[in-house]
């Protein structure tokens, strides 16, 4: 029998800290086989992201992106995650696309922060007043319950509204906000870096989340040069996302500057209190599989 898990029903049973334990365990399994397929009709897109992890199963995350939908009052993005049994290939669950995406994206960066940020971190800056920014407040708050949050957005009115909605502070000056933060989570759609390396302070941790195309990046070369670099997945970041692809091509950084990804968790840790750490969250179908499988297991546990 196939289980169908909606957003609201699935979210009621989830916990951020338990969620980050799932990909940590998943990355100790055999390396995932992943593949993406894109189909286009004008501006409309169908994206299928697939992953297979031996012993965990298979997932196909299908996403439709129809940019004209919002003008008609419809969501621009739709989809679902199909989970298949590892033994016989049977369809075991269909999980809400937005549920998996939300918990995968913020949980990915939370796993990095739990390993790289100083345990005494108290000031957390969210760069970008969007949906992911809201998820980051919940995720970071689970691991750093005493933290105070501040949001910055390129449009001050959006930052103010976001802050009022979530009961946090907002900043007008990004440089000043960065200087006062222990953890910086950036979730923008920027193609020009918004975070400057000259602003960073010893002991900070930076999560870069927003950039996903080859022309996108959120931090400048100096930030990457000053920090110890980590990624969630070498396979889905280095040659695909501008955050790393551009500075690697220019020679600003080299591949050996990247200390580890989640498949090397024994090296995925802060080396000193003064070290600046930076992790690029690139996502990937294997993370969707690990997250969806955790959601299903949690659902079955009741």
C-alpha cells in the first residue's frame, strides 16, 4: 500500500534536530547515484531529480515550474516526491514536494551549522526575507535556542515586514549586521555577491543557500579566501554553481581549498574558535531521498 503524506500532516511530526541526524546517517551509507532530467515548453519547466542509495531506496522528485501561474492566483511551483523500495522497487510513498524541499533545504544548512558554528553562537543573521529565511529561523533556533535573530533584505520594507511577522529584529546596514553575527545564513537569488569577505569576523560561520545556477553567487572572492570552505556535496556544487564555479575558473580559489563535504563527516568540523567557516548548500536528489525517507519513517512511527 502506498502512503501519501501531505504538507500539514507530515510537518506535525517532524523535529529539526532529528531531521539533521538523517542525512548524517545517510552519508555513511554507500555513495548515492543521482541524475537530473529537464523538459521545457517555452518558459515552463519539468524537473525530475532522481537518487538511489543502496539500502535506503530510490526517490524521484518531480517539480513543475510554471512562471505564469502567479498571475492567475496559482502556485508557480508544484510537484511530489516518489519513494520506491530498495528491495523490489515498489512505490512505497508519495510525499508533498514543498514539505521535502523545506526540510531538506534548511536541514542541510542546519547540519553544517551544528558541526561548524561555535556552540556558544548567540547572534544569527538571516540574509534574504523569503520562504527559506523563515525556515532557517526555525531550524537554527532548534540547535541554538538562546540565539537572537536579525534579518536583512535588499528591500528594507520586506525586511521590516518579515521581522514583524517573525518577532525578530531587522537591519538596514548589511555590513554592520554581518560584523555582529555569529552565524550568517544567506538565502538570496543574487547573481552579484552581497556578502563581502572584508566584513567577516574571526569565529563566524556562514551558510550560503540561495545560489543554484552557474551565474549566481552570494559571497565574494575574499569571503571564500578568508574562510575554511565546506560543501554539502562536491558532486552538486563545484562544477555547477557559480558560488564555486566562478572563483575556481578565475583562480581565486583552488579545489583543495574545500576541506570536506558530507561524505567526509569526520573532517566536517571547526578547527578553532577563531576560524571562519563557510559552507555552500547545493542540495541534490540524494538529500531529497534522505529527507523523504526520514519523513516516511517518522510518519510510520506515529
